C-alpha cells in the first residue's frame, strides 16, 4: 500500500507538462497555426459544418467518437511539444503543390458529393498548409496528429460498409447470444436469420447500425491515439493493433447483450431507448480497455 504525501501533491508539474499560454503565444509557430486553423475553417466550412450531424446520426453512429478527435489530436501534439518546440519555423513554398492537389480533390468531392474524397482532401490540405507555414521539420512532426483528424470524418466508402456489415452482424449476434447464455438468459436465434434473436419479452434484430463496424472504427481510432502518445516498443504496438478486432467484436457483442437484458426486463420501448444511448457506453468501455492494455504493455506516463 502506498501513500501520497503533501509534498508530492504540491510538487509542481515537470516543465515539459506545463501549459504556459504566454510561452505558447510567443512561440514562432503560434500565429502560423492560428492562420492554418482559420484558413481550414473558412475554406472547408461546407464540409466541416456537416460533421456534427454525421457524429450524431442515430441510423449508423459510425462516427459518434468524432467530437473527441480534435481534442485527442491536440493532446498528441501537447505530448510531443517538448520534443518539437525547438524546431525552426521556415516557410516551404513548394508544398503549395500538394495543397493545390488537395483543393482539386475537394472541388471534385463537392461536385460528386462523395464524403470519403472530401475527408481525404481536408486532411491533405491541413498537412500541406502546415508544411507551407511551418516547414518540413514541423510537417514531419505533425503528420501523425494531422492524419489522425481523418477519424472525425466520414472516410469509409459506403460500398465497403455494405460489403462488411453482414458478416459483422452475424458475429456480433453470436457473441451476444453466448453472453446472454452465460448470464442465465435463454436466447433463441432465428433459424433463417442469425441476426435476429428472441428473448422471453424482447426480440433483438442486429441491424446494420449494430453490426460492430462503428465499434471497430472507434477501437482503431483509440488504438492509434494510445500508440501515438505511449511510444511503446514495436512488439507492444503490434499487440495493440492485433487486439483491435477481438476487442471491437467483444464490446459490440456486450452492447447487444446489454440491450437484450434491458429489453427483456423492462420491455421493448426501454430496450430501444437504451439502444440509442448504449453506443456511448461502448465508446467509454473501448477507451478504458485500450488504456489498460497500453498500461499493461509498459506505458508509464
């Protein structure tokens, strides 16, 4: 058993972990970054203004983790700040070429109304603009956090979703049935439709929104986040990436099982209402499990 002394509580944070507004505003990169963010907000407003609706879409919920991504991106940069703050800020005008290409992609994406193309164009433009305003060394340091912004956008083509959801629906239903069996319920899968499960007072239909794809995307996003900040060794990172799919399927099966329990105990209306909010519970569970795995693999910060 360990105790925390008053001296440890009052001890100031290490200098590299302090958030000093004055020093940040005085840094040569501050105003270029402000210009970068303002330019992206103005230039891509047509795309960005639609993201909150995508994040809160109850019919799919594939990107319900989206509101967290900008904050997680900022945290990745903050963790890297002690290492990158001394980099020189130099303009790199040749990087205007990939910026123009990104704007071309964006224009094409608006024309055909294809969200994945808009997503790629936005991230490429953000990286290219950072490259122009801050220089090559900063661009190399920011490639991961800027690239991480893709997780807040609808970057997966619908054709991929259509091909992948059915098998995920079946696996998720089987995992939920196994969990309900273990907890004393008597789930009965439909012989003709394995994604439909009958309980005593509730019928579960594991639809596209519950297929597990949303959970997989969130698990990938959270895994990349922890790999980026934990700086583990190669094999630890491989373990985290390999464990993504089993974690996603387990959590999605658990979510479906919990919906079944609520619906069986409290009725269909309660089950469906819980369904609408259970995705957020799954996100929290995802985050905690991946956090614990990173700790187990050696992350000490």
